[in-house]
């Protein structure tokens, strides 16, 4: 795994999910994402140079680094025997397409496109003016119940189950100050923005959530600016985030505050043929 780590750290933005997943498994235990046994692997040239990496934390989708179509086909062929119940793949757009088509060929499964995402990286932070009244503060143990509820509400809002159950997620984030609130002037939390641990000089902002009744007032943007500034002040060399490409509001917001597109990603789900 040393070679895989070197490969992933060579391009932290493109490998942000794999970096954070493997670091969380190292710190919180191999069952933090579910009761299944995680599966890791690399794709290497004949001389041993790593050209790709993947991780699977059952019951979740395969997370795959950008690889060539030939590598995607070889991996799909091997996993068809080792992990035939694979529920899907999440990867950079071209890689996700190549792996999905290969999986269909090798297993007879059918695939559906679940989500289209865009990875953004911060250029120059540009806080909106004027911003909403209020202030930012770190979430603490006293906020545990609210964080659990908002984490569950966020999963419902995006229409997919979270990678980690809410209480373990809250425990993990509180352990390093990984959630920032934007509070109204009277001290009521109005939005939250999470941040991963800094890995390979990089922090990823996730998730950003504002309760439905408080949206449209700039709270989510203010929380995102606050957590981004905190990451920079703490020494992050780069800050990244994902957006749903079907949500023009969030894509517009993040670009206005200084985030710039890097690459598009996709998530596909697989359905095996009956009797396959």
C-alpha cells in the first residue's frame, strides 16, 4: 500500500475520495463504513509503476482513480470473479464510463447513471458582499444531536444513503473539528459545512447543508467561505469540493466564491441479470 499511497498523493485532487476513505479506515477502523471487509487494489505497469488504484467498502460502490480504458477493462474482468455483487462504481467521468461498459460485458449486468458531479478546486477565495448577518463557529460535542439530524437530512436531500452512518460520522468529524456552523446573530445554527482532514496538503469541503426553511439567504455560502478560510489558515495547499451537476444553484455559488472546475465525475449502479 506504500506504492498506492505515493500514487494517490501525486495528484491529490483527482484522488481526493480514495485519500480520505483510506485515511478514515486507518484512523477509525476497517468497519467504519459498514460490516463488510474492505477491498483495495492497484493497477501497475510491468515494471511495477502504479497507474491506478481502487477501494471498495461494502456495501458501497467501488471508488476508482482515473485509469485508461484498457486498465478499466482488466479491472472489471478481475472483479467480476472476485466481487460479482459489486453494486456500482464512482470515478472520473471517462473512467466510470469505461469501467461500466466493461462490467456490462463481463457480467451481463445493466447499469444506470445515478449522479453527475463536478470537482472544483479553490482559486482565489472571494467572499460574497454583503454576506448574511451572523458568524461562523466550530461544532462541538454539545451539537451532536443537531449534527446527526442534519447529516440524515442531507442524505435525504441528495437522494442517496450516506457513506457512513450518522453517529460514527459525527464522532469522526468532532474528533478533529470537521464541521463549521454559520449562526444567525442570535446564535442559532443556520447552515453547516464539513471538511475532511488535511491529507497530502488537501482539504475537501463536504457536506454543505442548509435546512430547507433557511435556504436562499446566503447561509450555506457563508459556511462554505468560513470552512474554506479555516482550511487555508491551517495550512492547506488546496481546497476542493464536489457539486451535483444537476444543481445549478450550488454550481453557480461555488464559482462565485472562487472555486474553479477540475474534472467531471459520475456514479453508476449495476443490476445483475436474474439468474446471473
